[in-house]
């Protein structure tokens, strides 16, 4: 075999070996950024157009009003970072400081879970004892984190008997 | 859905508690299945929602809740108060979902 040819094939092999992860970082990173933008746009839209149900962490409802319905409502979502952002977050681990990519991931997950909870409480007047729980799922290799984050939002929806259907207050 | 009332409040709004039956709970341990795992690991590259896992956990949580409801029914309760959810990874790739609350009879 011609020595220059074998050198060539070695070069190609090295290029693939080292360039592939870099190309992956760029490609998946770009897809991830676009997907995240679209998700945030959808979240904002649904937050603006959806019903405004007050959600409180208070556990008592208005004692002066009759309750027509109350039940547990939940909403959950599992999200994960893209390849590029996970790489950046890994670098952050060396220097410390704010990890913005995870901040936006958590924000996204909590808002999505909250929206899903709201979708369940049709006709509700408010949601009492609203709670958000977060747990990191183990990844495929069993390590903590990186496999995604689950956010569960839950609370008790309350629907009051309409004001005009109530008998007038005494006195 | 079911006539048993679930709430995470300490009382059912507009009703009073007639009898306490104590703690009821339900759990389930789930492992991710291979198909979903492969799909999720691809999705993991681009990030975003891992729908397979969202469904898996929702299903699992429903099962745990169903077990808790079954227990409450057996005791003669018609409501479960102060329902709480907890999730913990017990083994590699498996998670336990635990739901608990106080079974009561409300009037």
C-alpha cells in the first residue's frame, strides 16, 4: 500500500473520531435551542390565553362560600437538557457559579407542569395548597441527574357555588 | 372517575370529618423499559420533554393512587385527606412512587 494513502485514511479516521462529537454538539445544541424557544413561546401563549385560576399555598378556603366541588389535581412533566447544554453545565462544574442552562430548564418544567395542572381544573375558582415537587431521574448508566428532571405540580381545586345561587346572608 | 374524594387539604371544604381511619398508602416501583429508554436517550441529545417518561411516571402514579384508594375503601372511608406524593430512586434506572394520606369518612 502507498504510505501516503494509509496516512490519508488515518487522517480521515482521526477526523471522524474527533469531529463527530463536536459536530454532534453543534447540531444537537442548535436543535435544542430551537426546541426550547418554541416551548417557551408555547408556554407564554398558554399562560396568557388560558384561564386565570388563582393558585395559592394557603390551605383554607373562603368559609363564607358553599363549596360545590373539590378534588385533587395534578400536572407533571419530564424534561432534559440537550447535549450541548449538558456539556456546558459540565464545564460549569469546574469553575462553579450560576448554571443558567439548568435554571431555564427548571423554569420551563415548572411552568409546563403548572399549565397541565390548570388544564385539569375546568371550572375551578381556585387551587388550594398548591405544591411543586421536583425529582431528578437516574440516567441510563444509573448516575443521578442528567437523565432528566421530573416536576410534579399538585393541589386541591375548589369550585364554589355561584354567588347568585346562594341564599342572601342573614342580617 | 371515582366517588372517593382525594384532597391535599386537612379537611374537605364544606364538609366535616365524622371518623378517622388512619394512614393509607400506595406504592409502585417502576423501571424504564428498553424501548422507551432508547427513545428517551435519543431525545436526551436534543433535550426537551421526554414524553415516554412523563407517561410512564403518570401511569405509575395513577397505579399507586389506585392502590391507596383501594386500601381506603376497604376501611370504609369516603375521602383521603392530606394526600402527598413522594418519588425516590431505589435502584439503577428504577423509581419508587409513593402516595399517602389519611383515610376519613366525611359527612
